[in-house]
C-alpha cells in the first residue's frame, strides 16, 4: 500500500495547479463522478507510473458505519499518540490520546485514530490509516466475510450508500477471495515524506518530497517531489522508481539482503551519499559498519553477492534485490564466496564504487 500525501502540489487538467486532495472535488459538481475520478486516476498514474485499474471512494460516514457494523477492530498501535486539538462536535477541540499497545477500538476511537492530524503529521497519519485498513481486513476474515459471497453481498448493500466505485459486486467478491490468501505480514505499508531534503544524515526512508518556500505558492503549505521546482512541479522520476519497486519487485522487502557500500574512489563523501539514497528506497543498509573505504582504486563499479553453499549462505542470482539494484547501478554483478571488504558477517551484497560512479550518481 502506498499513500500519497494530500498536500502534494500537482498540475490540474487546466492551467491551474493546487493540492492533489482537491483535484477530485474540483470538478465533482460540474462533471460526473466518473470523469472527476478519471482526472485523479490519471494524476496518480502520472506520479507513480502505475496503471490504476479501479477506484473506490469512501467518506468518514462510511468508515463510522462500517466499523460500527463490525462492532470493533483490533489495531497494534506502534507509538503513543496525544492530540490536544482534535475537533469536537461544538466547533471546539478535545484531547484524544492512545497508548502504544494492541488496542481494541470501537468506531469512535478508530475514527479519531485515523483522522488525528495535530499529534504528528500527515505522513504519520497515512500510515495509521493503513494500519486501520489491515485491521478491518483481519476482522472481516475472522468473521468469515472474506470468501463468503452471501455475507459480503449483504455487507456491501448495507453500506453502499457511502461508497462510490466502478467495481461490480462480483469483482469485489473475486478480489476478496484473493485477499483471503494474503497474510498481513505480506502487506507492506509505504508513504512519501519530506525527511531527506538536502541529503541530511537523519533522513528517513521514503523521503522523496520537500517543503518549498511558501511565498512561491501563495503562502500555502505544500510539498513537492525532491527534484521539482516551482516552474517544473511534475518531476516524479524518483517516486516512479520507488513505486516500481513497491508494486513490481516487492520481494526485495521480504528478502532484505544486507547491503554494504564500498568506496574505492578518492571522493570521501561518495559512499555515504549512495547509502542514504538506497536507504530512501528501503534497501537494507545497516546503521553500523555498512560503509567501507579502501585504498584499492578500481576503474569500474560492480555488485558482489555472496554464494557460499558450504555455510548455506547465498543470494539467489535471480533475486529481485539484484534485479532492482540494476535500476541504480547498471554494473557487472559478481558471485563471490565471502565479502571482500565488508566487516559485517551478515553482509549479502557489496556495492563496489569505482571511478565510473558519475554514470549512475544522478540516476
């Protein structure tokens, strides 16, 4: 699952540009539901380079009704949350808080957990919403709705007034039969955030956005792709590359091969910069001893992967990790028995940076 932040500044079908969260509603009153959603689908496809097959539009009224029908959902809350400015029903605020723990949530608490904005940020909120989606899937499975056509049909018609979609009920039944076979441990959550602006060492994974100067955008708070500018806002290359890993090479997030970066050049900062780049894409670059310098001066870069059958430690030459690395460093991939430079005993892949590093540094 990949969440796109609501404040992403995008071009509209006309000359205008604004946040993506208003792209759908901008034409909803003057155009049909389908046409308005088509605009949003086309924009999501442009951002991610992934085909959007269907859409489902739900509102908070649906959410309330749905969780209420399920009675409760169980969410494993990863962090304490305190929001002192959660809107109440009297145009004021109340405090909403929840502790880190596996929690049983009714619709009131689940809605607050999914909607809370002032406790952290929109990036964190998108991850909480994905946790709620997983929890709903688990509860449906436990109640034997998923895979049961009659139960699912009854549930659909009970809440259909709050759903807009181009899926037929037979499609939904077919999809849920597939979903039934997917454990939650195989469902990965991703979003986009602005933590890596300027290649800072403290950046997080998925940091493909930045906050531009507000005076360039009518003092509005918006986010842009990390290589975009006020005059060229549609620079989605890195996001598209990331989306390709998520949707077409997701095995790399299960393999999680430990990768070390080896610098054979005289450029002292090179390995660290490459390591941060790979961390953004959620490759497994350990925090300690993952960056190595050597006095060896190699002309060409290469990727070494471990193949040690004796100790039953090897990387499959056909692995998605090695295939994915070609998107960044299109160099020779060599099979070796043990790491040449790395100090980490669990290293599975060594990326050797040679004098040809400029060929891929800005890819």
